[in-house]
């Protein structure tokens, strides 16, 4: 391969996929000689980051994707945007659920894959076991007759990094892509966020054409001008050529992750929102069986991940990217719902205002903590709803057989029971029966209240025993 031809190839775009805590970000740290991992909340990457390095006289663009289960959409896009995928598998853990999911994305995207077996410096590792598990999951390494090269890595010690970069270069030489800097612009959105100082910030990787300051881009029929381009080192640049990741300033709103930036914006999907807060609240009132929240996130990819993994009986009245503002507080106050802030800490002044208005604001930086809390809230909300339906509850403390009829000696522990109530045995698949008779101190009574004991006759007869709980839904 001659130099002129080689220089006409654009840098490869490489995604790093794998299970949570298998060393993806630490591997990227070692490659970049930076310390991104130390700044990650909860030890996991929660945004897509794109970074470019130079190795062996070749530029390489890396896309780091989150490993937690909630970020499947982001990982899928990481595979789609890439030319080469590095599948990270920890030597001690082997193939895990997100490893299998990542393999699915790689296969769907039909991308060449390099296996990086990480943490090989730890005790009790079994490399052969990992390779066999990969084969079972659909990735056959070269040693077993497949096409996937394997590199063993101990990232904190720098072991295997040079070899990995060399293998990336070799794989790229087998199927390089022309630079096409003069072609029509095609850049893929890998992250999108609302910055309180800079406004909408859209991170893209240029695949074709050239992106430059002042360039006109049509967004939903509206023309915007690129105000600034910032590279992965935070430097302002005048243009971005194929393979280069940059932040774009100048958009009037954030874009969907996965959008294609060209003469127009092609969205992966459309987000449809009601026309007004009044419409949203009207719809919410029709969903009384769901717990309502407002969700704000620092970047769009994280927002999507949260929304995609919420419990079924959580209803999101509003979701958006950016800091909590006065409008959010006003809406939350009107709707009577909490605000969930993910990926940033709400402004203290806004939190104070929320407190004065009786609006609860909860901050989260780790997605599984947010999801766990909302799951607990959903379960508690469901239990409270079920409790609200119960009109009376009694415990069976004795059983009697009078003239061939089975009588339940009961102590009422909640509410009241009356003749005609439909009751069932809690936690048992028993049919519902009606109360046809209640006796207290051998006298017939119509109603029995909390704290009182009695004898109850049902029709049809329930198969109860001492210790069972009876509940009436009125």
C-alpha cells in the first residue's frame, strides 16, 4: 500500500462494547493516556464519548459505549456507527448478559470484531474458558478457526495496548474506506445535550464530507449555521473531516442520538408530545393506576435509557434534556408530581423554589439506583392502591362446624365487614364468596368493625383454616 493511497483513507471508527465493569473505559483510558474512568459516577460510563488518537502514523476514532443493561439502544448505535468493534470480555468473568447482547448488535451491524480479553493480570483467570464461551455465544476466535483476532490486555499496566492498536490497523487495512472529504456531508449524532452556557451541544462523527464553521444545515425545514466546532480535546477547530468526532454549536434544540446530519436531519424515530401541559395533565388524570413523574437528564442518550427501562406503572408526564427550570417546577406543582434529575445536580436555587412550592426533586447519577428507587416506588404505589380497595380485613382465629355448616371465627383487623360483602382469602386462589351471616355473642348483626370478633358464614363455603386472612372489597 503506497503512502498517497494510504493517506486517502479516513480514520477507522472503533466502538468498544461489552458487559458492565469489564474494563471498557479503563481500556480506553490506557489508549488515550487519560483518566476518564475515575470521573465516572458509580464506576460505569453513562454517555457515549468519542475520542481520536494517533497510533502507528494512523488516526483512530474510538466510541465508548455504556455497559449497563439499561443502555442497549446506545450500544446498538455504537455498533452501527463503527467500522470495527472491540468486544471487551473480562478474563475472570467470561461472557455475561451484556456481552451476549453486544454480540447480537455486532452481528446485526455486520462489523468486523476484535476480542479484547481484559484483566488478564488478575489471579484465577481462564482464557481458554472465555474463548469457548465466546464461541458458544456466536464469536469464533482465530485460534478456533474463526475470524476474530484476540488480544490479551491488562489496561492499568499498559499490557497489550500496543498490540491492540496494531491489530486495529491490520483489520482496517483489509477493508479501508476512502476519505471522501469532498462528498456530501454525512455525520452521525452520538450524543446530544443541553448546556446551560452554550445551549444545545450535538456530538457527531463525520463519516463523509467536511463539516466547517459557518456551514448551513437544514433542520426540520429550518436552516441553522454552524457557530463552532470543538474537538475531543476541547479545542475550537475550523473544520472536521471524515472520521473526526466534534461537538457542534448552533443548533436550536438537541437532536436524537443516531440522527444523520447532512443537508437535512434524518431522525431514527419521531418523538410526539402533547400540545400543552393541560393536555398532558388531562391524559394523566385518565391513568389513575400509574405513578406520575417528570424526568430531566443531562444528555439525550441517558434520557432514552432511563425511559426505556422504567417500570410499567410509572407514567412520565414530561421528559427533556437540560437543567431543571422554573417552567418544570410550575408544571410539577400543577400536576402534583416529583421531578427526577439524572446525570446532573439540580441548581440549589431551583431546589429551594421547588421546596417552597411543595415539589420533590430527586438527583441521580447512577442509572440502576434511579431504576431501583422507581421500582420500589412503583411497588409501593401498587400496594397502596390495593390497600385502598380493601374495605375490611379479618383473621381467622378458629373454625366451627354447626349443623354441617363451616363457620369462621374471626377477628376484624382493618375496616369493617358487613352482610353481603364479597370476600376472598388473601394470597390464595380461592373463589369469591359472600358473607350471608354474622354473629357476635350469639346475636345476629349486620356489620362488624375493626377490633371486634365474630362468627361468619359464607356462601359458597370457602376452604379456610386458622391463620388465614379474609379481605372484603365492599
